[in-house]
C-alpha cells in the first residue's frame, strides 16, 4: 500500500488500484476438494494521476493485460479494490458499472478482431454513443465524422468495412470508438504490437496528440520497452502477477534497480552492441516458471544472476528505495 498512500487524498489521482488479485481455477483433485489457481494478478498496487500515462510492461503472461481487463471489469477481480475518480467500482452492480464505463474506455491489441467485421465504420464508432443514448440523428452523424477526422480518417471511409483497411487504419477506428464518449481514462492494451514499426510510431504520436488535446489519462500496456518508454510518464514493470518496479520513466532507465527490468532493457536491440553499458546487464533466459505453483521467495529467483539463498526462501517487500522509486528486490542493482 505504500505506493498509493501519498496519493490517497490527492485531487490529481484518477485511479487507485489496491491489492488487486485475479486468480483463474485450473484444476482440482479427484474429489474436487483441492483446487489449483493460476495467479494472473497477485496483489497489485498503483495509482494513475489525471493527465498522465502509466506504462505497464512485462513479458507475455506476466498479468499486464489481465490487470487492464480487471480494472474495467471485463474480468471480475478475485480480491482488492479499484477506486476510480473517488468511487470504489470493485463490486458495483452492472447497471451502475455501465455508467462508469462511459469514463473508462479501451483500445485493444488486435485492430481486426476487436472490430465487428459485419459493421460499417460509421456504426462501429457510433455504437457506444447509441448504447449510452448520447446522440442521435444529425448530431450523431456530425460527431462520428468529427471523430474520424480527429484520428486521421477521411469521412468518406464511413461506409466501408474493417477488412477494407490496413492495420494502422483499423487501430485508428478503434481509437475513434474509444474517444466517442469523451472518457477520462483510456486503457491501451498493446495497441501497437500487431503493427509495423513505422505504423507504430504514427499511432503512438496520435495517442500523444489526443492526450494533449482532450486532457486524457492513459494506462499503456506493452511487452516491449521502446513503445512504453516513448509514451509513458511513469512505468510499472510486472513479473508473474506482481509489480516488481515502479518509477518515473527517467528514473527507471537511468537507475534501474530490479534485475528483471534490467533484463527487459538489455533485450532491446541497439545499432552497436559494444556501446551498451555492460554493468549489471541481465540476459533473460528460460520461460516463466509455473504460475500455478509460485515459489516461496522471490518469483524471479530461478532466472536471476544475482540471486542469493535469501531470495529463494524470503519474498521481497515492495519498498520505496528512493523518492517515488519502488522495487521488490532484496539486492537492488543501484
């Protein structure tokens, strides 16, 4: 809870996540008495301030997308609190939750499967406006055309279907749909990972422009460091369901403290590898351990080149080791 204590009374804080857990049952014993659970999200704490971008980064399977889906209640949390704009939305009934969802929208990873192939672009963008009865008739039409132009789509595209567009254009459609209700928070779940590098830059720049224009707040989820570094103000690093490091972007890259974070950064290709600072460099080897049978101590123990006996048996606390720099490690790198 240390991560959010300072922000509890702050008017700048839009979202607080406290002790969030999401477990999925995977199997049980012969007579159903003992269940095993995959601990996709296991006690996550963070806050998001109004107008900022919080990046969440980690390998596939670390729980970052599950965290995003649980915040918006597409998945029901197993435990914990989700406090949005001062209101605990963790257990709101569906009718009340529907009102809150006007203010929390999502941009999904796959710009094709997230768009209904049988709907024209106009109807895709109009759907949330119709669902929430925000606009109709001529007013609706003008709002749709304005949204299309805002994200760089010509209004002449309105009667086309998703399959007629490139991946980047489809993602622009998804962004326009997310903007339709003028949300306070947009959760971007790996929105550029399926796109070519040149198109990734265009979408990232569009998101930044929209944030400035509409004073948006983002949670930006990705498995790659470069995109998160480019767009984020603060970054949370997730590993096996937990946040293991959290700080400002500048602090995270200049004073990396968790070996796993160092491993993610080391995995980014550079033009001349000899120019990379070799100090404390970590090469990530092997896959994630079994998440249905979590280690007793540090979850990164089996992959960490700096691990000691203490790490095997004692779970590290998530502590503030420098002002606003939090890490879960017995032996931080710097």
